[in-house]
């Protein structure tokens, strides 16, 4: 049986039972240890580099850090904390989302994932999201969302929380950061003591690669960086004020490079492949783009200030919505049996029929397919 983790009483003792959530944290800790010990980091590295275009340094730094987790030598009780620094739209959040998806596939379990953006406040009512708590409206939506996420995370071997551009996040939430980094726990208004062990806490900053390296130099190593522009100095000041030197000293920096032309083309091909693949799988429809259309998507999908952020919307509009609009306009009319199948599904829900998922899936996919007088659509400029 696994030995007692440092600083925690063994399960079954009065002390262990008195601490809320300890049993779940211990089970997650043991599961995480075994999963990490059984993880092929080099395979994870290759898969991440296939998903995150031309960010070799950031992927390598993250995967190298996983070796500490594999061998169990990282100090327990606190989250793994990173600061992802680089221009906008180069894949910072995408790297962490990709890590979650890759490990989910390797471990065959869910990895909870939450992104906090903008003036998200964990204390004020109604802030930080569309959802609120009718049972306790004074707690605020931000606190409710974070608690619900923490509850899911406590039952998982790993969870990922991203603070996007922390200098824009509400001061109350930033004030919790040091407590989490320092001891892996915070006390909220309900006097609970939720654990953050087994979390990956990732802060992202669009302040640029050189700004990130100067922050790392000033706050972690105590030496002055080289000559910087006025804009970089201002960016450094704002990010430094948002995080504080103490917080920054506990972060590991992952640096992201600007996208090259080749990187942009690779990102475009990857995003197009997803949309084109879904049309082919669901409707047996081949979607092709002319070279002029691809060049136009490159023009509208990438900007100097936003990187690849506009690309998803451009592809959704011109290769998703417009193709779907044309498909429905050209659909061959006829009774596909859809209404009857909907009635069948409702009868299953009322337990009036037996549930045969494989047969139902084949039926639904066949009937949902749009019948067309052609099998290819070409998108031009």
C-alpha cells in the first residue's frame, strides 16, 4: 500500500476525517503519482508538438518539467505554476488545452479545465460569468464557478486553471494567487479550505517574449535586463504590479515565439482539416479551397496584434456557415424518417422502449446527413 504523504495524516484517523476533502485529495494524489510514473513523456512531447505549431521551446520546457512529476520529486501540496509569455494569438492557452486533451487520452480520465479572463471577480455578486447561485446569490457567480470547478478537480488526478492576462483580472482574485502558490490552499467566505495540489496554474501574458525574459531576470534572479523599449518597460511595470515579485518568483516561465509565415500556413491547414474532415465524415461532402481562397484566409485570419485569434472566426464564417447555408439551400427534399426517430428517442427517455445505442447512432447519423445533388464544394476568394 502507498505510504503516508508528507504532512498528511493517514486515512481513517480522526485527524484525516476532520479535514474536508482530504480523502479525495489523497486518492487523487495516489492516482496522479501512478499515472505520471506510467506516462511516456517523449510520446506526450511528440503529440504536443503535433498540436502546437512551432513552439518547440515552450513545449520542451513543459515536458521537461513533467519528469519531476514522473519521479515524484516535486514538492507536494502546491500547484505547478507557470507564466506563459509571448505575443497574442501564438498558442499559449492552446498548449495547456492540448496538454489536457493528450493526458486525458493517455490516462482515460477527465481533466477539468477552466480559463478566467478579463475583470473576473471571485467575490462580487454576478461577476465572472453568466451563471449564478440561486441558493446563495451573495456569494457571486465568480465564487460559485470556481468552487464548482474545484469540486470537479478534487475528484480528478489533475486540473488546469488559466488566468488569462492577470493584469486585467480583478484585484481580489489576484490576491488569492499568492496563497495558492504558497500553500496550495485558500480560505473562502464559507471557511472551507479547498486544496489546489495536483493543479496546473498557468498565467498568460501578451506582453511579449522580451518583456517576459526581463521579468524573469528582474524578479527571479535580481539582475537588470538589457536595454528595452519604453513600451516593454511599461508592460513590465504593469505585469509586475499585477503579480508582485513574490508571486513571479514562484512561477516557471514558458516563452512563446511570434508566428512565422510557415507557422501561419501550418495553423491554417490544421484548422481547415478539422472543418473539412467533419463535412466529409458527417455528410460525405468534399470541401476544397482554391489557392486564392487560402491566401485570403491568411490575410483575414492573422493580424500583427492578435496573431491567429481571428482565424477561427474567419474559417467558421467562410468555410463553416456559408457551406452549411448552401447545403441546406440545395438539400434534396424527402422523408428521411427524422420525425419518427425523434418520437422513438422520446419513448426511450420515458422508458417505453429499450435503449440500443449503437443502432440508434447509425440511424441518427444516416438521417441527419444532408442529401445533396453533388459531392464536392469548392470555396473561392
